[in-house]
C-alpha cells in the first residue's frame, strides 16, 4: 500500500493549515456562505439535514489497520461512535461539528488520510476493483495507476472549479468489472495491445444521475506512459467547454453527447498533441517507483487446503454457505479473498460502530497483513486470508455481524443514506432496504435466486446507483409524500446497461411485496442456468409489468 | 485606482481601466489619459490602430477563446482574464494556454470575482497580477498565495511534476 514521503506529508499538513485558516475566516464572517461552500466541499464537508457530514477519502478503497483504529477513535471523540461506508469506497461521519473539522483533518493526516476532493466540482477519489492485486485474471495491478492519478489530481490548479464533479474509475480484470467503469466520467480499462504493451481503453461520459449513460470509448488504446497527459487533455476540454449554465446538464456526459463521442475524441486528441510530449508524460521509473509500494505481502508457500475445507464444509452447513458466497478465489495457492458483509438486517447498509471498526482492524492484523479494502457495495474485504484459517475467521466474525452469507444476493443491498440523513434526498432509503431484507430472510431461497443487484437511491443524484441495479429503486417526492419508482435490467458490470422504468411508483409499505412479485416472475420464467438479468433480457419487461400492476 | 497584488504578495497601485464590451451598435469608450484593457476580439478588429501601443491591453471573458491571439500575445503589455464568478474555472485554462501554448511573457492579470482562496491556483496557472474584489482583506493575500510550498503536478509555475523531482 502507498506510504507518504516527505512531499506528501508536507502537502497534507499545508492542506490542514489552509482549511483551518478558511474555517476561521468563515466563522468570523469574512467568507460568505457561497464562498466557503466549495472550500468546505473540497475538504469533504457537507451541511446536511441534521448536522454536517464529513466524507473521508479512502483512496481506491485501501485502508491499513492503524487507519481503521484512528477512524474509530475519531468517531468516538468527535461523533456518535459510528461511521458509514459509502458507495464510492469512502467513509462518512454523520455528526461532526463544523469547528472540529480542522482538528479531525489533522488527526487523519497523522495516519496519512485526508478528505480532499471528496465532494465539490473537482476530480474525486479514483476507484477500482476491490480484488486488485489478488485475482488471477487481471492485466496488471491497477492500484499504482490509481495512486498516480490521485497525486496528479490532488490540488490540481486548473481543475478545482470544473462545471461539475468528476469521477474516474480503473478496471484491470479481463472478465469482470467490479469498478463499474462504464458509468464514470472517465472509465479506464487496462488492456494490452497486439505488441503486448500495457495501456488503457478510455471510456468518457458515462454516468448516473438524471441522464444515465454508458460511457462510449473515445480511445481504444492509450499507452500507459501517456495516461496523465491524456487525462489532462480530457479535463481541459471539459473545463473549457462543459456547460455551466445548468447544473443538470453540466456533467461531461452531456458534452460528449452534444459533440458526439467522435467529435469529443477529436477535440481531446487535438489538445493532447500539444502536451503529450511535455515533462508531464510519465516515465517508466515513476511508475515503477509507485508499483514498489504495491508489491505482494509476505505470503507463505502453501498448497490449496482443498481436503481440509471439504471436511469443514461437510461438517458445518453454515460455514459451507458462507464459503460459497462470501469467499473468492485468490491468485496464490493456499489463500482466499474474504468479503465481510456490512449488511446485517436491521443495520443501515454500510454502517459500522467504532468498536466494529476496531474489530475489522484486529481481523486485518490477525488474518490479512494489516490491510483491508472497502467496496462500492459497502462491504469490507480481507484480501489475503490463509485457507486453513477460514473456519477460525468465520467463527470470529459471525458474532461481530460480518458473516451474513448474502454477498451479491438480493439482500446485499447497495443503499445511500437517504432521507434519514441527506438533505438532498426525496425519500428515505434505509427503511426500504431493511423491509426487503426482512421479507427475504431465508438464505437458501436467496441462494436459489442467485446473484441479484438491488440498488436503492433516495433521489435522482443516484448515490445508491439505482440505474445499474438489476432491480433499481428510486425515491421520489409526490406532493410531499415519499414514493418509490422501480427500474429493471440495469447492470454495472462488463455488460453495463441502464435499467428501464417499470411503471408508476409505489408507497413504501408496498415495496417488499412488489419486489416479491418481481422475483416470482423471475422464478416462473427462468431456465435452469439463467440469472435474474438473463431472464429479464430474454423475456423483457412486460411479464414483470403484468404481474406487478395486475 | 485599483490595488494590484503581485505574485510575491506585494501591493501596488496602477490605473489600468477595464473597458466593458460596448453594447450592439456602440463604439469602444477608451479613456484618453489612462491605460485601458479592451475586449481581446475588438483589439484584433482594430489591430492596425492598437498594435504597438503600451497603453492598450486586452481582457478575455471566461467563455472567450485565447486562440484568437495566437502569434500576437507578446505585442500586448497586459492581458487580463475575467472571472465572472469565482467558481467559474475556465479562466485557469485560459491562463495556462496563454503562457504555455502561446508563450505570453508580459503581465497576466486576474480581474472580476477574484477572492483570496483562489489566488494560489491562479498563480500556478500563470497569473502574476491580481485585482482582489474590493471587500476582501488584501493584507491576507500573501498568506493565501503561499498556502502550499509545492504541487504534485506541472503547471505554468513549473513544468516539472513531482514524479520527476522525486526521481532526481
């Protein structure tokens, strides 16, 4: 994992001092509300329905155990003892006091953390696959490139006041896309060209929100050394020509659509020709220097524990289920990837207490070389667990509430904080998630249903990624009452698609029953091998409509 | 007379006046005894008349294209860029293009909704003169120009990004 050097430390300290100065001027009335707004947003601070909310950056989802312990301490000292894992691999505090935020940022800086650019109209945290570096089918480890992008985008003087927020995601796996890159402003798919050279296929202009779009490819192959100059060209074209007259038309996807992907690509290419050979072009040494931070941990030389696991699974059915759903194959023999689910029914998806943060830190130290990864599905991954210790780990996490074996099933809901916390929301989202989790509490039935992405957003801003859920739920406001609109057929994976709206919206109490009817249609219509999405794609939306609105 | 901040934080006064774009059918109202900044496209339109004059500079609005002055920027003693609202970031790209692409070497002045917390971004993008919005405390400019001792990326102030400095 990346470790700060003296340059990083110095800039982090300067950033804290700057925000302390800005906060003091805001409190003294020297900065008007609208002048302070982008400054606090670019330090992660929102003013929410009930209290300020601080969004802390977890670069590409990686956290060390000492950082988790510091987060736990901060939630105790400055907040109400819990935190929330977001759908962008970050962490949010819901109750900090405005005047404490500079102190919180100083505490974070001590453990090489920050809240830079986690909000505001700037380049946000770059995200990637939570299984980076431990899966066998990746082109290369994407995390060094994410860190290179993080450094380039941090305090970028030209791009601090873009027309709108800007999100970059990187994927390196050949067969899966856990980073949902095609619904980002820039999606970078790592590829090798025919000569075997490493580079990126560049998607620009994907996104959710009010105008959901799958990002078109604007360059089939970008050599890795050209990464930063090309990003700079894309951002410059967007900064100059993106719309600023209407907040809802200001994302880069609107510009790409207006110019057409080909027209946009031409403009970028023309800009890039001027800067591609500048000193901002990456060097092999610069990449290798960052890659050196992401070397393999000190793995033991092991064989796969096939016989032992078979015996343990035979003796313990619940362990067997957990292993089948929450544990993934590791590239290294004898190791496994474990996802701790933060989706226990009755707890808002992604919420953790200070004690749980410390438990996760202890688990990381005991089982996974002191590191974890936060996923955009709001779960936490222990990436390097020995197979012969899986049973012991499962026994340890079950009482902690992290062992619910529902990963990727219907009840592994992606859910934004919604109207319970967020000032933007039209409707609550957490109670809907909980009601659905309660309705579908039979694990065997969930397993039979297979992988289903259920995504819930409390408003059009789509923090819960509802457009790309196989089943998407969007909270809407109808004359002051909360209603929920359903869409079907979305996907955030390699076969990315935006869901189609089913029909008129429903009251909250109807939602579990409506979801049950949708599931019934799937169960009736599916063939042996089909997932929910497969069946939907084959039969279309009509059978679902007929059943739900019958 | 406006107070003008230099990149080192020192303050001077000068009497450059910003001449607004004339309404349709009107002509430019250039004061006779004062140096004036006029809309860049109008300078170009009256090139024969204005070129070589040390008391005439130009200004760009944030949606203007600095490309129109390519090849001629150094005929101007001052170029200003207007920030109509501090949150409009197009002026940063204009600054960098004037300096880095078109090789402009004379004064580059930030005008309009120029606040303290954006000064260092402007400095990094090639500006070297700043007319702060009058209600802001000009004595704090020096501190705000220097919150950061370095940057990660190349810009106008240095073309060497940190990854190259680290290597040496």
